[in-house]
């Protein structure tokens, strides 16, 4: 999975990077290469298109079903 984050200021960037480092996440900062950004956007848009197709095909879980699942998990603990 890839995530593109645009922070509003240097302080936000420092906090985000410290958080990622604390959890040992691999990340790449300062991406300026237009080809990398385009590849990311293409991958992101493809994932959105696939999700839309799955929803249109009825391949999704209703919110109520998720709530019931969590309720059953709580009751079993």
C-alpha cells in the first residue's frame, strides 16, 4: 500500500516522520520525481476503480454486518 501525504508545515512533517520511525515503517520522503508521483496516482486510481467494480458487483459488507461481527466478538471475550 502507498500513501501520499502533504503536510501543512514543517512541524507536522517532523511529527509524522517521528511517528513512522517509532513504528519502524518504511517510507520515502521528499519525492520530487514526476514519474514516481504519476505511478502512485495511476496505482491509486486503479485501486479505486477496482473497489467501484466490486461494489457494483455486490461484493461488499454492509455496515450492520460489521457492527454485528464486533458485537459478537465483544460478547465472546
